[in-house]
C-alpha cells in the first residue's frame, strides 16, 4: 500500500513538470511569432541593388569619358612695368580689352613714396590671350615682372563631368525607386540618399562652372607705375634768417610755457630757501 502511494505522488509530480514545460514552450513560440509579425520588412532587392551600384556607375562613366576631345587650359599672366605716361597706358589697356572682347574686373590706383601706380585685373577670351599680351607689351622697354602660367585642368574637367553624369543617373534611379517604396522606412532612407546625392551634384556643378569660367577667360594681373621726380627746393639766405628767428621765438615760447607748468615746484623751492636762511640767521644770533 505504501509503495502504491509513493508511485501515485511521483506520477502527479511528473505530470505537473510536463505541463510547465509545455506552457513555457508555448509562450516562447508565441513571443517568437509576435516578433516576426511586428519586425520591419527587409529592404527590397531594388533598393539594395541601387545602393550597391553607386560606385560602379561612377567608375563606368569615368572609363567611358576617357577620350579627351580638347585640352582645358587655364592661362594667367602677371605683368609689372614702368611707364612715362600712366594715364595713356591706362587708356590703352582699356581699349585693348574692348578690342579683344574682354572686360576690366578690377581697377585700383594709388601712390607710394616716390611713385604713382595703377593695378588692374583684366579678363580676356583665352583665344585672344597672345594678341592682348602683345598689345600691352608694345612700348614697354623692360618688365619688372612678366610671369605667364598655363595650368592643364583637362583631367579634372573630364573626371567631374563623368562623376556628374553618374550622380544624375543615380538620382533618377532613386526617384524611380521612391515611387516603388513599400514602407515608410524605405521611403525615408531613399529621400536621405537623394538629399546627399543632390548636394554632391550641386558641388560638382559649381566646380565645373568655376573651371569653365577660368578656361574660357584668361586672367591678366597688370601693375604699371610712374616714378615721381623729387624736386629739391633752394632756400634763400633771407628765408634762412627768417626761419632761424621763428625757431628761436618758438624755443623761447616753449621755455616759458615749461616754467609755467613748473610754478608749484618753483614756489616750493623759494619757501625751502627762505626757511633755510632764516634758520641760519637764528643760529648766528645765538
């Protein structure tokens, strides 16, 4: 009888343990199902493909545009020279700029010690660079500075153009992908990437315009000056005497003005002398 009771108790405990295990397993399965239900969907294959194709597009465009049609050269000249007639030279440069379809970008004038100068910045079409340079050089005996530089930016020009085309293609792909977006998360991710790409496009377009401007218009930095003659004035003997008298009178005036500034100390000095003399007299009387 005692053995039967022990077996019954053991059976009940085993049944309870199996029930708890099955409950835990059921709870685990429920949580797993709920997580799968509410987890965000993975990105679409089209979105992943566009993300991976960005660098490939740029490299393909660079390879396709390696054929250079023409060189892109930035021409610059720095000229400094002396002239006898500064106004005539100034007008001549303005006339040459108009003649060769250029314009004056900066025009400044001033005076240094012993000379008068004008500094100009002139932009001229690149094909007119040499004729304009020869026109300025006429009548100039010596250039203090004559520096001609040519910078080849063809490689940078081609590279920016290629990358710009790739960025525009990528922008169009993202716009197409935005219309096919399946959830809000995917839309936000596409819009963020679109914003970055558009900023890059604007930066590259700005750099391309800058290079195109520098290539199409050459820049001349011109400084020309006229040395002023220092006139030595001859002073007559009478004028020297007059100047000496004026100088002496000015010296006396300054001296008396100095005394007036020192009057408190002078009074104090007289008081001290008076007290000393009075003290000496008293000593003698004693």
